C-alpha cells in the first residue's frame, strides 16, 4: 500500500542531488548482508530491470513486490525475479528500512550478489530532504496520522519555518496551491482513477481490512469498500447484511459458492481464502434463516 501513495523518481545520470552537489553522502544505500563501509548513493543508481514501464523517464521505476504479507516476499517475489536480477545492481527501499534488511538477505540467498538498501528507509530520507529530494508523494506512518507530506517530517524545517510557510500559503493564490498539490499527488482513486492521496484509517477493505485509496465522490456512493485484490468480491461479500433482502442474499451466496468451487482451487493452495468464503456463506445462510 505504501507504494501507492509515494515513490522515488528515477534519477537521471546528469541529475544533481538535492543538496546541490553532484555526489551526495547523506542518502545512502548500504549493503544489507555485511557491515561494510562501502556505500552506494541511491540517487545516482540505475533501475534494476529495464522494462517498458520501468525506464528512466518513468516516475516509478521501482518494482513493486505486491506482497500481501512479508512472509510472501521470498516465495513470490524472489522466486520470480532472482534469476533476472543476478547480474543487476539492486537497490531496495521501504518505509522504515527494517523490511529491506531482511528482504535483501533473501535475495542474496538466491544468488543476487549486488543488493543494497536505503539505510533508515523513506522516513530517514525525507527527514533529510523533505519535498526537495527524489521522493514524491506522501509518506506512510504507523500511527493514527496514516500518511504525511515529506516536509512535515523534516524536524528543523517543520519547527523553524512554520511561520514562513503559513505566510507563504496565505499569499499564494488558490490556482498556485492546486498546481503544487496536484504535482505531488502520486495515488489514484481505486474506483475512478482520479488523483487521490487522502487516506483515512476508516477506509478499509471489508474483507481483509487493508487501507484503500478512494476519492470523496466514490466513498459517498458506496456502503462498503473492497481493495484491489478483492474487487471480484465487491458484489457478493459484505460485512453488514441487514440491508439486503433474502433474494439478494441468495445471489451473494451463489456467487461466493461459484468462486469457492471454481476460482480458489486446488483447496490446498487457497486454504485461508476458502476458509473466509465458507465463513461468509455460513453467515449469509444464517441471515436468510433469520428473515
């Protein structure tokens, strides 16, 4: 989910670093497998795989592992990409840096030798550079704030220049404000695809409780929300069944049963999903009897 609201821009070879120099020593990617003093500047590094959607002109050259849980990283991502990455320079980044320490070790175990990760993760990076660095979008945080603008995470700037920013914002016209905000919006509404980065801890998938990006307009037209992974369930899986008639519930049960019998097979490979479907079908059956 973090990748959907913010990412690093691809650094061109002739691009200067945020502090104005041609070589930075502040934002470093360090080896995840040893305590070596050799550091590679992540801002001057190239993309690991040259795919059409991952070229230097792309704002999102990084490969998103698309893992549901970190335990799937080795079995899903590493098994798929390790052969392709063996002769590449691989740079990894995550929110706080912890997951990359483990993930880089997993890749090295599969024969990918040149693996580095951004020390301290995105949090450490934006604390140094704010919105002036190569990271664009919002930064995911693990508390009730959910996501913050990069500048809000720069301690000195946030404290020392608060008054200056307030005066600047008051002087700036609405059109300029909208332009500045729109250029930094990385996320898109899951439903209508308009730029969107307003995140709320209340906007969760009704199936798995994952955070979802939805614009205000789409939220107002929906009773419950489904993440991208559970879009096929959006007409048949609901937490609150009281608003449905018996016929509507029977239709939901039929759709879930079809998925159970045809989509999520063999059973051994989809044990948890099938368990979720069974529980929902039982819940629907109980509701129909109550009606």
